[in-house]
C-alpha cells in the first residue's frame, strides 16, 4: 500500500472519529508549544469534511492553543533561566528574543495579539510574556482574541467558500496576514491616543 493511501485512510478515519474534536485540541496544543507547523493544513480539510461541526472545530482549536499558550507562559515564567536558551535557539535567535522581550515590556498586549493572529510560531511570544512576568490575564485575553480571529476566520472562509477555501487561503495568506497585522496596529494606535 502506498504511503499516500495510508495517510488518506488515516485522515478519513480521523475525520469520522468520535475523537476528532479532542484530537484537534491536542493538535492545536502541540502546534502552539512544540510543533511550529501551521494547523491550517489540517483545519481547512477537516472543516470542509465536517461542516456541521465547523464552529466547534474552531472553538476546540482555539482552546488547545490557549492551553498551549498557558504552558509556554509557565515555562517562560518558571523555567526561563534553566531552559530558555535552548528554546530560543530552537525557535528564534537571542537577538530576536531580546527585541521581542523589549517590545513585551512596552506593548505586551498588542504584541501578543499581533503575533497570535499571523501564522508564525507563537512560542517566542509565550516565552517572552512569561519571562517578563507580563500580566497573565492580559496574556490570556490577547491570546484568546488572536487565535479566535485566526481559527474562526478560517471557519468563516470555509463556511462561505466551501471547497474553494483551501485555494483562497493559500492564495491570500500573506495579504491577509499583513492586513490583519495593520488592523491590530491601528487598534493599538487608537487605544494609545484615547
């Protein structure tokens, strides 16, 4: 049996499985903590196949990510001195982390919100928030908003575009990331002025 056929069979079984929702929560947790691969590769086809659970899939993906973000925050808060360098070197560079840590001190909420929306590894923001002892409540709120925008946005595209969603997301990923980041920046700017 070919490898692709095995993958298709396993995917089909997963889509029809009663463990699909818990599986997507675990996958989202892993994506936000140790596997820096975009969850969209799994979410879009899953949402297309299980449209009746579209919003629930988005909610479970958000929940898994928030739990993962709390885990990453805790590592930054409690273990940064012990394992921080290894994690930074895995996902980033010391220079990039120093810049993010500096930004976290100055504009933590907006930084977490903007990094949580775009499809880049979120681990550095989680570690920086924990390492700088950033407000846990504000961190959770920003993470929940950001990942809800991301996952419910995908669900919205699947809801309206159906089988064309994958193509639309692939073709507009960069433009969407730039637009959403600009909108978050404008919201931050307006809140600073008011």
